[in-house]
C-alpha cells in the first residue's frame, strides 16, 4: 500500500476552506487504496510569539490522532526564547516532519498552500528522494508571490515539484509564466461537493431579521472578497428594499478597515453579520438568500460558491479564477468584471426585480454542480495526478 503524507495549514475541526478540501481529498485517497497521513502545522507564528512574550515555553512536539481512517499529526515548534525567530520555528517543524518520515517511510508527499507548506515539504521530499505534489489554492500565488521574502521559495518550490495542481486555469497560467518548465507537470481542476439536504440543517439565528431581497455572501471576509464593491453597489440602489447578509466574520487583521467601510457605507441599518458560526449553520442560511454575491478580486475555487450552487441560489460572481470558469453568464449565474460596483449594481437590480430569472439561474446552477462538480470526478482527477507524480518521479530517478 502506497503511504502518503499530506501537509496542510489546517484540518478539521479547524475552520477554513483549505482544511475542508484536505479532509475531502484525504477521504478520496483512502477510497483509492492509499494509506493517508496528514501533518498539520502553520508557518505563521502569532501564537508562539504571544506565548514567548508571556514566558510560556514549550518543547517541539507532535500530537497524533486518527480521524475516519486518516492519521493526523499536529506539529508544534519549540518556544525557547522571547525573541524566537521565524527560522527557528520552521527549522523545528522541518525536524518534526523528518521524524515522521523516518517513522513511517512515506512514498509520496503532498503539500497544500505552496508558500507555507510547499517549500518545507518539497525540500524534505527532495532530500529523501520521495516524489512530491504541490497544490496551489489561491492566495499563495495571487498575493504571497509579491512578497520579496517568499518569492524565491515559491518559484523554487514550483520548479522542483514533481506535479503541481491548481484549482483554476488562471492560477496555472500565472505559475507557468513564473516557471515555464512546469507546463508538462501541472494540471488544473475544480473542487467538488457532495449533495446534502438543506432542510435537515439547524434554523439560523438571524433569519427573523431578514427583510426584503436578501443578498448574501459567505466566507472569511478580507481584501480579496471585493466587499467594498458590494457595499457601493447596494448603496447605489436606495429604491430596493434589501438586506445585505454576511455569513461569517471579517479577518482580525483587517477589522479596523472593515468597521470604517461599514460605517461610511450608509448601509449600517441594512447589514447583518453573523460572526463566526458553525459550518452547518452557515449552510443553513443559503436557502434564505435571494441572491448569492461573490464579487471577489481573486478567490481560487471557493467552496462557498459550490454550496450556493447546490442550494440553487441565483449567483452573481466575478470573472476571476474558478468563479468565472464555473459560472456561465446568463445560464447559471450572472458574471461581471471584478472591481466594478456599477456592473454589480446592475446585476443586483436585474435579479431583484426578476424572481423568475432568479429561479431559472438557480436551478441551472444546481444542475451544473450535480453533474460537473461531483466527488467522483474530482477523485478521478486525483487518481490521475498521483499516478502521474509517481511516474514522473520514477522517470527522473532512472
């Protein structure tokens, strides 16, 4: 049995789209006959620095559990100094991952989120003579590539990966511009979603505060989500009775900015924000939305889009990444250009005043997700990627 080690910055019960995807893919690999381990760690050390300043020291360590047949290793760097540096923590994590490899002798490594997991995982894999796959999810190439400190590691990792996957063709194109030689060793395909019954979910706590046309969005709201354009678009439509519903929370590091944007939007009396809630409650809000808006500037292949399609919502999305690839304008959603409050306002007005169109687009969206974004299709894609990665590595080592 081929033994795989996936490295990820999050894994359930951690909240986040990457963790959900890693869990889904790990389950697929189990079904394909692989033994699957997941090593979970982060290359952002806010917690460690806070503990260090408080004088809370700790040894490097690993906590191993089993979840649904997946062996999960949560790695922690040591805290030895109040002025611990990033390279100290990363060195500890590298050592922890190498210990796992020595214990389990993995046949293949697979890193998710290239700038945090990719370099460390690829370095170890290459030193150990083990094939490695890197999966680019979105922000790692859309944002972190502009960091002078990370640029070199990201391009080195792309160049040395045996196979690289992307959740959109836009992401793959950028990577091929940066490192042209990855062309024959890369592929792009979408996430998938399994059907479930929305009527079996809990009743959301804020539904009694919804009025008029409900325009909703779901996620961890930050710069890439295009929230400013959604606020501006709704503000420009005073003739509509609407509620703007944000299911999720705004990221802490940008909270001051978003509080200012909300205050200045003139929309405060029509905005509802749930804050952090469980995934099941977040999903339960979807059937109560008349319009699902995802006006992202860039966004990989967001699970929230697939969930809204499954809920048969009328969707407005931007022509970026997988959003613009999955949605067909006027067929299963309305597709607009990013950064355009005007186009977004026109689309909101069109859908708000045409309930039959909302229903038509929603049904088409659901049909597409049930036929073209199924777990069976994604599992077949991963089976091919693993076979190709193992085959490419074998050819290189002959």
